[in-house]
C-alpha cells in the first residue's frame, strides 16, 4: 500500500492511500493515541461511506468507542466555528477520528487542537479538497471566512474503494481545486517578481513539479480509473504538505480562492443549494485565467498609458469603496482593516507602478507559460461536470463584478487583483473579460 512521501519536519506523520486501508485504523490509533477512547465525527453520508465500517473494525480490535458525533446530511453542514465550540467537550481526552472531507476535516482539525487531543486521524471519503493535509482550518467566524491556525492531521488514511465510490460531483470538485494550483502558481510568480512573497523551492516543487501530470486526464478520472484517482489524491495531499511546510496557504491559493471566499460569505446558491467549494473555485480559476490572459497580452508601454489615464483615488475614496461593497455585513470591519493596510497612494503607488514596468518583460512569459489555455481548462472542467459559467453556481453578471471588487479587498496576499488595482486597471480589464467570449450570461 503506497505511503505518500511526507517532507521532514511536518506535523503529519503517516499518510496512506491504498486498496486495504481499514486494517491500518486500529494500529494507527494504538500507536498515536494509546489507551484512549476514540470518537468518530461524521455526517450521515460519510458514516455510511466509511464511518460505520471503521467503527465496527475498531470495536472488533478491542478499542473503546465514545458516542459518535453524527451531523445530518441535510441541511448542508457548513464549516462554521460555532460547530467547533460544540465539539470541544465531546473530543477532550479522546482520540478524534474525522470521517469525511472538507467540512468535517476542518471542524475536527480546529476542535482537536482546542481540545488538546494531541492531533487527530482523518479517514478521507472523497478526493475533493486539498485541506486534508494542510495546517489551518478554513472556517467562518462571525460571518467572515478565514483560516484559523491549527496543526494538520497526525494520520491520514484513504481507501481506494471509498474515495473511488465518492459522488462524481465531489471528484470533480477535487479536480477543480487541484487545477486552481495552476493560477495560484501564476499569482505566486506575480508576487515574487514584485518582492511581495518570495518563492520557497520545496513548496513550489511539491505542488508544481507534477501538477500537469496529475491534471492530464480528466476523462480517466471520469471513468474512475484507479491511477487517475491516485494522481488526484496525491496532488491534493502534496498541496497540503506544501502548506504545512510553509505554514502558509500561498502554494495552494491565489485570487481564485479569494473569489470563492467572497461568494461563500455572501451565501450564493444555485437551485436552493450552496455550490461546493471546488465548484466555486472552478469558476474562480477560469476568471483568474481570463484576467491574466487579458492583462499579460499587453506590452508594457500600453500598460503605462492605460494606467496614466486612470484617475488616482485617495485613502478616503478607497474606504468608501470598501464600505459600499460590504456595508451591513459582519465582515466589513476586518476587511476594511486589511484593504486600507495594503492600499498604496502617492509616491508609494508610483514606485510600485515603476516596479511593475521594470519586471514586466520577464514576468509576462513566466505567467503565460504557467497558465493553461482558457478553452482547454474549460473543456477539462466540462468533461467532469464542473461548472464553467457563473450562472451555473448562481451568479449573474452584477454579482460577479461585485465579487471581483470585494475579493481585491479581503486578504493581504498579493495576487493578480492587487496588480490590476494598483495599475488602476481592475475594472477596465474585468470589463474587457466580460465583453469578450469568456463567459455567457442570460
């Protein structure tokens, strides 16, 4: 059974993907949490997929079970911090066992940290997210989506029979989340060129070295071919290891995830249901690709002319823009602080624009070589049933525009959105994307 190679110094000690993983459950719990009751956290779907079998095997091995924490399948469970607070008394003193994917994993990750359980074991049920192996939990706190610090799981087990039987929608979501690393890498090129976030060779290699291989055959993933599923899970796991290594999510996310965070905080729905994280990221990845293709096709002289033609805004005007976007929401205050902290004006802005012009000739080929062609990316998503139009996740044109403007405000991380905003070209380039044939609205 293949044990994924874990870089030295990480919190995760064991990560197994294979055909007969369930027998590894009891030895893992006995090794890392000896003489403790175990507590399974799952929802009704993941309990049926793997939790019930895990519980039966562990009891047969003589381990003592605490009552499981089972969430209903409906309504959809959200990764809200209020669930973490309720989990704490149920996990204290126990060996915590998360059976699920994104939401379950993030809730148990943070709750086991606060409950001081000495880590937790994750039994993966779908190759749907990169958060399995990452440090930090993506949670909504008082309406604001943020990453709360906490260690990655100590042990991750993934059985091929379980992840291969996951709904195709979840497999597609995982593929979209992995494909997002293409544009996230381009965002990192931008940030590194401008001195905003230097490269880390280990983290870059973990994600980018084999990324094209992992993404190469969505049609094989659609057929649930074992090697394609292995590639997908390995890619997602390696991305998490890169985040652990850096203690930062830069290797995994850029502007495409900022779009997703905004849309999630605003509660977008399609046919009465919130789209999955991966499906929101799919649209975000296409949108980031389109923005990058539009701006990086322009010569530096035209960039300079277009920037000079845009009126400069004052700090007070920027504050008003943030308030216009987020007034009346729970995340206005934290966003206002972030947006104003990174806002440049006067000589600082002129210096940034000069630096952009200086690095442009070498940055353009790096970014364009990193990207997949828009049409190819779209075809890959369509092969798996991922959404490729904003309206497929419940977003109309005006909501898309507002989401882009808000996404440029909510994080300190430097992305294509910051570059465009500092050039004064965020709205013009977005308008160009919407004018062309990238997306269609009814």
